[in-house]
């Protein structure tokens, strides 16, 4: 039993829409809301003449916002100062708190938990990409533990302090990784000399499509953006998806997210994930014998330089960027060393493997720190764990 009172969110938060007619705007500074509790992001400014939106929702710092289509996936966030006056489309309702009872910074931390997203999934009917939107009323029907304002601010201060330490560690690792990536790109161009190839000359589309059976179980794999690699996910039963087939992974498959490949959501499949499944939105490619090394391409596709080539291959901006089709991917032209030189670079980079593995372990532990702390905090043990 929680030692804090449980209240319905609607008791302390209400819908507060600041709608602005498109005709009143010359330029729209458009924001977006990341999934999985990652906050807001900036999109490219647009002209209202380039959209069919009749109105936009203006953001006010300190308010709360949800994406009705994706709230069940964690697209919910507090609006920080740097987004004050920015805009979202009308599928993003905004909310204002009773400041005497709720600090939205506390709510923001509380809503970064997967348990909250699971509750919202239960309120939105359907499955996967076909799941229905979460309405403002459904969001406000959430039950949350509500400490006093003083306790909320103590919690906020502790979590902000922890988040700052996590950020510092990540920045330190990013700086080291940037040096390693620069070394790779320098070697890549040096050994490629003036040899330019079409990606389709050295790799090819190769997919193991498996028809879905209602009584089947299909362990899933996800791919993180920005070179974060692949990760295992829970299995889906055949009755839990509307897809007719999944693509089965194999060792050294180059996995590309058609939706987010341009921001680094692609990776080479390691042996431990071979045999698991991805949706048809993920395409798999293999290296042509004697022409490309999976180990080498695995390193290359983790670099921002390679993602820039993918961005150039697709049209659109930000979330409006079109899917990367296999033919677009294979038509990319780039400098490429011969296979023997690729292997030489892999050998040079292998000397950094121990350091790289340490960094991966540190990142994983660092990434898990805040979710684990949130679960401890909002369990029955409460804030005591933060003060120890």
C-alpha cells in the first residue's frame, strides 16, 4: 500500500488548449514529442501554407502535453522553458496543473515509467501500430501517487541531480566515441582513395520471410537510433499482430529500419539475436562474398557520416521524412576500400574492442539507473531509497 494518497490525475490537472488559427501565423516553429519518455524535440519551421492544419496548439512552459496517437508509447512530457511559444498540431492536447497540489516536474518524472505507458495501453484499444489514440479524458483518468508539494520538490531535486550525473557520464563517453568514429572515417577515406561504389555493388537485399501462424511465438528484436544497436524484445503471439509475416534475422544481417534508418536505426545482427524476428518495416541485407566485410560495415553504419548519406537518400524533414526503401539504400554511392583494406581497418579497430566493450557496459548500466530509481521510488519503499 502506498504511503502517499492515490488521486485521479484529473483532480490536479486539467485540459488547457492554447489554439492559434493557422491564418494568424507566418511561420510555425514546430515541435514534436518523442516516445518512451524522452521529452520534446525541435522540427524544422514550416509555413502554414504548406500544411492542411487549420490551427495549432501553442506550448506554454510548465504545462504538460501528450501525443494522442502515441501516448501509450510514452509520448508524454512536461513543456520546458526552451519550448515556450512553440507549436504542435491539434493531435497534441496540453494540460495545466493546480500548482498548489501538483508540480508538473514531478508528473514528468512519474510519466517516464514504462508502467505508466502500460496503463495507457490498457486504455487505448487495439494492438501495435493499430492501437487507438489516448484521449485527454483517458489520460486524466490515470491514478497517481501524490505526495505533498514539498515532498514532490524533494523528489524532483534528487532525480534532477541523478539525471545530471547520468548526463555527465554520457557526455564523457560520447566524446571518447567521437574520437574513435573520427579515426574510422579518416581510415575509411584514406584506404578508399578514389574508389566510389554503389552500396548495391557490395551488399544485397536478402530476407527470410516467415508466415505468421496463430499458435506461433515470435521473439522480437528492436533497433535503437543513433547507432545504439539491436536489442531483444518480448515474443509476440501470432494472434497479437496484424502482420501476415515477419522477417527472421540471421548472423551478419544488416538490419535497416525503413522509418528511422536515417537517424542511425540500423545495425548488423550478432549471433545471439539470430533466429529472432522483426516486422516487415525492417529490411535485411547481406554482404556479397569477397566484396564487403559485415564487421567493417557494422562499424561504418554506426557513424553520423553514414547516417548523413541515408538522410540525403530520402526526402522530407524530421518526422515527415519518407521511409527509406531498399532501392534508395542500395543506390547510395560512397567511397569504399577493397575487402582486404576493410579487414585491415577492422584489425586496427579491434585493438579498441576491450575499451569499447567497457563503454557499452557503462552505457547500459547508466541507461538503466534512472528507470530503476523511478521504480524504487514509486514502489512502496518511496523516497527513502533516494536518501540512503
